[in-house]
C-alpha cells in the first residue's frame, strides 16, 4: 500500500497544505488540498474519497476537484462518509448556493459525484483495500478510518481530528496487525483547554492516548497548526517516542 502525504497541516499557508492523503493513487483520505497538490492527470486518477468530517480543512478541495473533472470523467467520483457528514456536505457545501450540487450534474442519471453512506464499524471494499470507519472524539461527527490491503495485510489507521478517545484504540488493539497510525496533534501543551474544546490533541494528550495502543507501529503526526509548528516540534521530540515523526508533505511511504 502506497501512502502519499499531500497536506499535513491544520492550517493553510503558502507552504502548509490542508489535510489530504492519497493511497495507491486512487483513494483520497480527506480533501483539504487535492487540487493544490495534484496535477489534472493525477486528480483524474482519484475514483474514491473518504471524508472523515465536514470541516472545511478536510472538504475544501472536493468542490474544485469535481469541477475540474466535470465533463472529463465517465464515472462519478465516489465520496464515502457517515450519514451525518453526507447530509452536512449536501446542506452546507453542495447546496446550489455555496457550490453547485454536482450529485445531479450534468444530470441526475449521470452525476459528477455520488455520496455513499458507510456505517460505523462497517467494512467496505474499494478495489484491493478494506476500509472500516470508527467514531472518534471531535466537535462534529468524525470518523477514523482503518485501511487494510487485502493483498499484503498491511493496515493503516487514520484517526482524523480527535481529542482524547478510547474506542479507536480498543478497535486497533483487537486487530492482528497495524503498521502505521496517522494522528492529530494540533496545539502546543499550554493550549490544552483549547485543544480539548476544539476536539484536538496536544503532544501531552497524544502521548497519553498512544499509551492505550498496544501495537508497536509508526506514528505519523498531522494537523499541526502552522503558527505553533516550531514549539510543537520541540514538544513532540521531548516525548521520546522512537516511532513518532511529523508528517512531511510530498513524502511517500510504503506499508
Ligand atoms: Zn475538524
Ligand atoms: Zn481538521
């Protein structure tokens, strides 16, 4: 399974891109920056997109991706998420006010995108990948995703945006294999109140949560707020967790 870090930040600057990952060229995990980081040819290879939650830093580029593909693709782009998130995207994003409703364009019979509901704990098969969403603890309904390669058994957990939580770690521990976790860490330690109130981690909260995980696997931090990056890199290094690293945009890794 090839995992590409397109956007690793929880804020937007000229060098910090909003959350997006790409698996095996066809499956996007969140859509903060798909159109800013991929050329048209590579955008057109995306057939499926997992959306963790409705926040703009995870959905923004959906609008522009589907617009770029308008008339170029035979098949609609399939968006996968929970019922609450899909109704949120329909109501607040693709609502014919903020952006056209591409689920009925160019026609209801031949739409540019489809919304596909997946339930918590339900496993869906996307080509050679099994995807299973699990609720995490954010300020709006938010899914983590386990993505497992059926050919190699490799398994990735993307926690999406979350503050301290239990269920996703419990489910992770029940799995026989976990190779890597991509995990939220947004604010420095002295902003723990804000981190909790906004449903995010600090390095200290992250360390506490990671102690619930029994797998010895790679930990990749994402969603750092750009203005706190320097101090947070120091605080993350001070955790002395040998498998932990900060996600580097453009980096590709194999699981
Ligand atoms: Zn969020
Ligand atoms: Zn976010």
